[in-house]
C-alpha cells in the first residue's frame, strides 16, 4: 500500500466519522431559533446553529415557515427531531 492510498483511507475514515457525528447531533437534538417581534409587525426567526432564516406575519405563519425552511435546508438528509422557538423581547426603558 503506498502512502497516498493510506492517506486517502485515513481522510475517508475521518470524513465518515465527522459525518456520523454531525448526523447523530442533528438527529438526537433540536434546532434553536431566535425569534424577534419586528417593529413593523410580524416575526423573524433565525437558527442559532444553521444558516436558516424566515419570517411570518403571525405566530402561526412563523411556526409553519420555520418548519418549512428547516425541511428545505435538510432536504437531502435527516433533520432535527425538534425545533425550539426562543422569543427574544428587546425593550428599552427610559430611567428617571
């Protein structure tokens, strides 16, 4: 066995281990979305760990859009078991 072939085998093994760890992390866990109520109305949601972003005019629409966007993102593989929508309230109060 030459050095190049051994290197390819090791690289391939590392890739398989990485892919297995990634798949298990997604399957065993949940994706968390930070949800913000927009000043103009409606909501926006951004996933904290993946490149997923969506919006909705109502809470129900946002929930449906988050699910749809997540399914689209993971179209070619297994996705998470759960989606957590974490609502962030950003309020500024004047003191005095």
